[in-house]
């Protein structure tokens, strides 16, 4: 994570972000639950999606949490710190999207409901900036709006 980048995060966004869970890092939980397997993204079962490197080692995953009927799910994403910026989170999101999950609505809901980490926001803004140069500004302008619930406190 680029600390200078973090300082440029708009206040409307930073006030909604939460710290990573230091007690139970999601990547550690995923590695305990899942072993070597087929490289790439697999939907293991239920809420669990895992991504493995070319040697079949677990390097990341997503837990998809159902929030409610007609509400975007909560996506808890983890990628091992030594395997960041290699496209693993992008591969996970593409697989989720292909399965019918609206990952952009889920990200917007997560930010609005204050369940997004700094890493999650950096992934969100990086992803959207590839197709929209004003993505950072637009995310900040609607940081408190859940696509399902509307404006959040
Ligand atoms: Zn909502």
C-alpha cells in the first residue's frame, strides 16, 4: 500500500473505511480451510471462492456474505500480501461477476455501510479508474449511498 496514496483519499471516503481485522486475518482463515488445488479461481462451496497461483497454492479468496433480499452481498476479499498487484483480486471479481454477482453494487454498498477496508477501497478505485478517469471523484460523491438502501449515516 502506498502511504502517500492513502493520504490523498477524500475525507468522504476515509471516514467510512474500517481497519483490517488484525485478530483474524481473512487470508489466514482461507489458508486453513483450503489446500492446494487447481490454479486460478474456484468456487469451493457456499460463500467461499479461492484463487490459487500457477503452482496451485492458495493466494487469496472471497467470502460472499448475504445481506438481504434485493441487497448486494458483502464481499470480504483477501489476497496474500506477497501476491498483491498480480491480478488475483481482479480474477476473483471477474469470476464473481460471471456468476451473476454485481461486484460494483457490492463495493458501493460496502463503502456506504462502513464495512470496507483501505485495501478494498484502493482495489475499487483502481478497478473503476481503468474505465473512468473521474472514478475517485465519483466514488467520493456517492460514498454514503448504498445502491439498495439509499443514503446511509
Ligand atoms: Zn444497503
